[in-house]
C-alpha cells in the first residue's frame, strides 16, 4: 500500500522507505526459516 502512495513530505518518504526495507528483510528471514524447517523435516525422515 505504501508503495502506491504519492508522498511529498520528506519524513514520510523516509518512513515509507524504511517500512518497505524492513518488510523485505522480514520476508527474507521467513523464507530462510521455512527452508531450515523443510531441511529439518527431510533430515528427520
């Protein structure tokens, strides 16, 4: 949603950028954790 916002206030622009970067980092962390869980399940079998 924040990707589509047309912002002009510099503080809001920085906040939007920070939110998007943080979300991307969290998604990558979740992907790594899922891979770890899948590997653990495979190793257990």
